[in-house]
C-alpha cells in the first residue's frame, strides 16, 4: 500500500509510539509541547547513528579526537560567541489563526513550492519525450522553468538583502508582496516582524538575589573552542586537526513542530576542524564531499539529498551550506557545513585575555587557526532514517506488512531467535543460539504467537534477520534464517550464523564505503 507524503509523518509518529521508538514526554500529565522521550528501540537506533558518526569521525581519521564538554559554561562564553547579541530569528504572527512563524521559513517554503513546480515540469517532459529527454537542456531552455528560476532568484535576492540589513519591515513587505498565506487560516493578515532570541537562561546559585545568570548551550561547538588549547597541547595535535563532540543543545524555538524535526531540546553531532588561514575553502569543500559520502553510504537514495547554500551567512561564517534531506514535509536541513573563519577563537582570545594561538613549525609563526565545521542534528538524522525506512507493503498472497528497512548496521535489533514451538527442547536450543549471538549484537528472543506474527513484529521494528529453531535443528544443527527485505528463507548451519549476520550488520562494512 502506497502512502502519500501528507500522511507519512503521521504514520511514522504513530508507528514510533506503538513500537517503542519515541514517546511524548510526560505523557501521563498530557505531555509537554515539542518534547519527546526515546523508548527502548529508539535509544538503540539513536546510539547506533551516534556510533556511526563518531566512528567515522574519530576512529577513521588520525587527526580528529573527541571530547565531552559540560552543558553549563561561563556566561562570557556566549557573549564572546555572539549568541547573546546576535542569536535571533525573525518572528511573525498571523492575526487570524494566532499561529507564530519564522518569517524566513515562510519565504523558504514559498520558494520550495516554486521548485516543486519546476520538478513537475521536468516530470511531464520526461513522460512526453521518453528516452530522448535531456534534463539539463530542458532546464536551460524551457520558458516556464526559466520563469520559475528567475522568480526564485528574485525572492532570494530580496530576502538576503532584508536579512543582511536587519530590515524587518522590508521582510514583512516581501511576505505581503508574494501573497503568502497562513497555512492554518488561509489569510494574509500578518503582524509586524520581530526579533526573537533563542537563548535559554537560568540561574546558578542557591540563594535568591545572589545567583548568576547562565545559559543552556544553544550549540556544542563552544565547548570545543574553549578547550582548543587543552586538546592541542595534551594530544600534541598538529594543524590541520579536528575535535568532535556529541551532546544536548537547547534553543527557545519560535515554532517547535514536525515531531522530532524541530525541538527545544535536541542532540548535535559536531566537528570543528582547525586549519591554516587561507586554506579554509579547500577544507570546506573537502568536508562537503566527505559528509555527503557518509550519507550516501547508508543507501537511502542520492535523490533524497541536496546541497543548499545559505542565503544569509551567520555572523561568524564566510561560507555555509546545508545538506538537505527530503523528509515527508519536503526538503529540510539535515546537516550544516560552515567555514567559521577565526571568529570564535579570535573572540574567545579577546574576551578571556588568553592567547588561543597555534605555533606552526612549517611557517615558524603563531596564528589563530581558521575553523571548518560540520554539524548534524542526531534527532533529525533519526527521523530521516525512519522516513526512508517506513514502508507499507502489499505481498503476493494479498496480505500486507509494515516494514522498517533501516540500514542493517543501524537497526536497533540485529537478529531475533524463535523456537518454532515452546516445547520439545526447542526453546533450550533457541536460547543457546541467542546467547551465542548476543555477545556481538543486540538480539531478541521470542516464542509467543504463530511464527508469521513474530516475523511481522520484527519487520515492523526493522530487524534484519529472524532465525527459527525447529525439530530438524535438534537433528542436524541447522536453522532457518529469514532476511527482512526479501523475506527469503534458507537453511544454514548454526555455526555459520555469526559470520552470516556479521557480514550484513557489522558497522565496519558500512564505514568501508565512507573511505
């Protein structure tokens, strides 16, 4: 059974809750807006994604190390980083629906609709011309396409100018001129645009009136920057080198929505790569390519990814782009690559009064390194994996199944072991196999219900292999192994099982594709 994009996110949310991936936080108290807990399977999937990223960054690169910095940092850190003064988003309200939006997101969504019109023109032309269709030539010559491209370019230009000038009235006027309507009310009754600071502040101290204001970190990067010298000296690191970190970040989002795509509490996987000034664009392009290879290795389809250059650069950047993924709600940011220049280290040097420089023996001089950043949202990556994996399938016999085609190396459960019957020594034999496999992989043992129902449950949580122990197993030490995607079954010896499963689910085979 095919599923429309409009319904798919709702189906994924329902499936996540039903299967134990993600639950609304504090649900017994009616929950808390845009806050979610990861269940038993969600925690496993999340850990596997994190391990894939960490291993590809730290273990696979000799010149990258990892740290784990504190969430609480000295408040001057955020003054130096520019977050206190410049970490703002443009906010706009619709007077009829009372719904709040980011003004730049309204404009980006409008441009995406125009891009979809271009895609439809291409699709129509492909059907019309068949094998003789040349897409590149069509995009360059078709008048409708060119009109749409020009429109996007005009909007981007005006939007960029508004954001760079911080001209909020002009930004509102652009929304009005484009006749953008509220998705809820369908009206264009907009308020003025206001700036909204995303920092969460709290108090540190036990006595009222004697406490200091501190912030929950909005990014993990600053923990890397303030530890630059600590890592460089203790690790005897030489430029170029990187520092990686995963951890929670907090942002007081204007609109937290679309399940776990946009939350106020989320997890980042960031790497800051320190380079010689003047080489930053070379490394920026290197990490763009490297990070896209990391995504491609998962086999989730090249057509679902694209690069998107930033219209407005952050205050610290001289180049920036996003890797966008085609989520059920359209192409959205998944990962950012930024050339941060020497802004961060330079400002921390200025505000702290301590030198944050590197002595380059090849140049025989000290300098503040430039930085190239890769930053991916772990929660967004989790949603991307599930968005690709969720399939409602009609089988040849007319029955249906829900299957999560999660890349096997990331699957929460790698194998499930079933005794065909709960008697005649079959459970004991199945337990032996389970105990053998669990030393290397997260596995499940299950003996409840008919074997077909057990297969369906494992399909629904993305388990790559199911192993069934029957009476023949007691005679010749063989079992039936079933593969998730093809549902193909074959008879193999028990001693072969570890090698068969390992070859498919071991992360090293996935990492080999990233080299």
